[in-house]
């Protein structure tokens, strides 16, 4: 009898184990499902722009796509709080608002004034720079490029430093040019220093003279355009810096085209609007680098330990259609160096 009961006992034991495992499996699946359904932590990114929403849209979208490549999806694991400077004088209010929202990092898409207001609003929330502006060390935003030291880091686009290179390109495209008008907003410190200090030195070496034209309001454009029509300089240069100038690029490019005036810009959208040339740091690459900084900070890195980067890639665009309209022949060696030609 004892011998006959052993197989039955063993069978009962195996059956009990099977039933136990069968019961555990759904419980395990429920636990895994519950874990999977737990909401992801949503990190908050503040975005402070120095211009209006429409003008800033390509930059904001570029940074958003670069963040997506790194796994950050709006509505899933990040929320982006956008604040745009629709007119002058609202930076302190908008920067303070982002700080009150307790964002994890603030991306400042603008020049010196916008950066300074963000820094005044917080000494602890990490700030990532992007867009045209002064040398961040010279402006006092960071202690050094290699060791920023505070709560600010990011990408400097060398807008002011590229003025001399742009004048060189102008001279290559229009060899006989002797006078170039410079249209700028004097309310932007970095741009003002470029026009008053850097460009005259670069122009002298190229046997050029630069004629600054200040534009402080919408009415100022008509006055400047009227004076330029009478004065007839050999070209027009529009440096970076200032939401006011950027918002009126189509108007500026339209005037240059109508006046058959060769023009060079530090804003890409100007050549799309009919401007002749654009030269600046590669914008797509700068968006990727901004996303890199945001990613590092959200993962725990401190801005003080993340070196400020200078651009390594630059972009040169020529609007050949505009060149033909104003009767200008672009030298073949210059065309060969262009990254993009609008035909």
C-alpha cells in the first residue's frame, strides 16, 4: 500500500505546484501592468524668447525636435512652458513667472537683455543660453567658457565676432564696394558694440567704410530707407541681436531688393524673404547642442560644470534669384563655398 501511494502523492505535489504557479502568473502580470501604468515623472522646461511666437517658431520647433531625438516628448515626460516677449519691457515679468512655476531648467532664446533678466530672476534654476548675444564672459554671464561657475551655461553663437567675416564675404561678392550701410537697433548692447567697435576695425583692413543707421521704432525704418535711397551705399548689412529688427526682416529685405542693393544678414529668414546672403553659425547644430545641455541638466549635471560651447559649424546661403534681380553676378569661387543656393 505504501509503495502504491508514492506516485499519487508525487502527482498531487506537482499538481499543487502547477496550480500555485498558475495563480502567481496573473498576480505577477498585474504587478507588472500596475508598474507600467504608473505615470512618468514630468520634467518642466521654461522657454524664454526675446521675440514673438511667430518669429521664434523655427527656433522653438528646432529645439523641440532635438529634445525628441534624446527621448523627451511633450505631454509624456516633459512639459515646456513658453514665454515670448511680444513687445519691449516684459522680460522681468516673464522670467519671474517661469521661476515661480518651479521649472527644472530655463532655455533663454534671446540676446543680452533677455539673458540678464533671467539671471536677475534666479540664482539657482539652471539657465541654458542660445541665440545671438555678447561674449558671455565679457558680458559677465559666466566666469569662463571652460568653467561657467554659476547657474548659466549653453551655446554662444559668436554673432558679434562674425561681423568681420561677413564684411569679407561682402567684399568678395561685390569687389568694388567701398561703403556699406549697417542697419541696427542701438538698444541691444552686443550689437551696439559690434557696430561701434568691431566693424570699423574690420572694415579698415578691407578698405571699406561702414555707415551705421540706428532704428529704434517702426517709423525709423522709413527714415532710414529714405536716407539710404539718397545716399546710395554699395551694400547693406544687418547684424544679429534684437527682436525688433528680426521682426522686420521681410520689410528690410524688400527694401534692399527694390533698391537693387546687395544685402547680407545674420538671420536665415532674411534670405528666404529676398535678402542676398546669410552667414552665421549653423542653426540646426546649435539646436542639438541646446538639447544636449538640457538633457545633461535634467539628468543631474550642474551648469557650473558644463563648459559654454562656441559653434563649430557655420552656414553660408546665397539667394541667386535675388542676385539676378539686382543684376549682380556672384563669383564662381564664392558660389562653390555656399552651403545652400536659392535659385
